[in-house]
C-alpha cells in the first residue's frame, strides 16, 4: 500500500504578535516511517473485515429471513406502546362506549392459536370502521379457541389479531383487553357468542374539561350495599367512578343490608347509629338507600314529619339527617332516593304501593329540613324488572343465571346510570 505525505512549511505566531517562527521539520523522518506502517496495518485490517463480511452473506437468503423474523417477534409492538401510554394519560381521557349492530348470523371465528378461520354457527360479530392509532378497550366472552378481535386493512386482510397460546385458557372465560389500531388498520372486528350480552367496546377519546368543583373536597358517602365497596367484589361502584373523574376525596361508609331502620343484625349500623364513625371534616355527606327497611314498617309504624325516634320510619330518617349536625355543623347534606328493585318499582300497583309510601316519607323529611334530594327511584333509567336489561347492568345475586333479583347494579350499571347523576348532584351541592 503506497502512502504519500506532503511536507509543508508551518509557522507559529510569536507572543509579540508581530513575528513568526518556522517549524518546517516538525515531523521527523523516523516518525514518518512509523506513521506509514500504522496506516498500512489499518488498511490491511479493513480489507480483512470486508472480506469476512462478504463471506458471511449466504447465497440462500433464508437464513437472513429467519433472523429478521426473530427480530420482528422480539421488538416491542408500536400499538402496545400506544395502549400502555394511554394508561398514563388516564386523567386526560375518557372511554366512549361504541354502539352498533351485531351480526347474529355470523358463521365462524378465527382460531387464536394459529390464526385460521373456523366455521361455527353460534357466533356473533360486530364490525367497526377505525383509524390508525385509535385506542379501544374491548371485553367479551371468548370460547375454546376463538379470538377476541381482529384488525383488517382496506382489502379485508387480517393485519393483527388477538392471539393467546396459553393452553390453560382454552375454555370459556372472559377477556378484557386494550388494543391500538396499527398502521393500515381500517376495520376492527369483535367476536362473541350468540346471546352473550356482556360484551362492550369503548374508544379512548381526549377529555377536555375544567377541574370539577369537587376536586380536593371531602365527601362522606353513607349507604347500603349499593355504596358498600365489597358488593361488587373489587369492581368499581359509583363512589369510585366519581372519585376518579372529579378528584374528590371520598370516604366510603356503605354497609350492605343496612338502612334508616335496618341494621342488618349488626350493632349500631343503621344510618343514624353509625354517625360517630363518620369523618368530622367532610364537606359533603350523602345518604343513599334503602329498601332494606321495607319489612320493618307498616302504616302504623311509618310515622310522620313530627316523628323523632328510631321506632318509626320517618323518625329514623329524621335522626339520620340531623345526626350530621352533631359532628359537623358546617357540612352540606344531600339525600339520594333508593333505586328501584325488581320487587319494588312502579310497573305494577302491587309493587309500587309500599315503595311509594317509603319514597314519599323520605321526600317529606328532606323537605322538612330543606335537604336537597336526588330521585333515583323515578329517574335513574334503571329497569330491574327487565331480565334482559339485568343481564347487562345487574349482578346475578343468586348465581343461577336468571338475573331475576334486580337489586344490585353491576359496575357497568353504576358507571352508566348512577355515577353521572350523583356526580352532578354533588357538584350542585358544593356550589
């Protein structure tokens, strides 16, 4: 390898700034020779590396394809990043429930293990037009080997689908999962069994709002099983939804089976008797309930607006509302009328006579003390007498699959029918 070094005259300016000193021979002959040897060695090394690289390229590119395929499998899916990021942005987004028409005659599903289409006549499917980077939250009951969802391009080709190779999950179970629409995705298909009503599809959308007037305020929620956090076995109820959305500091004082009269065989657990357990510094106190009292009064023991004892219904209601003044005279108090039950509602005369007496008694006590109330008995939108409605929005309390009890809304029922109304009521109270 030939190397040429061109000598040049170098000059350095002196300290006085007016004269220069020559350094023409700054590189000695022996240094030059050493430099040439180093350069030549590097050149040979580069040539050797190039030769080795060329030799490593196979004539058959299958090996490279496999390597690239492995890298693709190992890389983090961009859509997964988007979905995970959405969890961090929870305060700034809301989930919009997507409604559409299910195809009840869909005759197949996609095998979650291998992606193959399988014929089956007990399926239902809904198709949605989607856009790249949109984020969806999907829940459905997936069966033996069926996929939960698939994403298609403009030609109908599958570009992504939910796969699960866990053989322990081959049989019938529920799946709740998020998905971000990848590049080229224009259609989202969600699958479920015919007749299954618990599926939902929700789209994440930006939430633009000013802070709720409840933010930073303290709210004591007093009630029965609809307030009790244990009723839904860890799923959110109205207290949780309102807390998440508004930033209110909530204190849940719900106890299942209790009411204004009913202590559910517990010691000092009626709404009035447990006032000593309420926080003394709350800004708002609400009472919510309760038809648990229905078997504990009749026309002779219902009382009147002058009743002030715990042996009559109206007396117990009066004691409960007044009890808040004992612990916090500056507090705001609100009453939420109980939601209808399958056994207590306005659909028939027999079901409405006694429940209306209860509701009217509670309204009378609220009016007596100028306490605002929210009427969820007449205006909740809940229909516990409708079994098909119950399958979507109520717990199956007996676990018999009949959904006939119609007492406890599930988390979906709380989110859709109860939480929004109570939120507005609380904001009204605090303002």
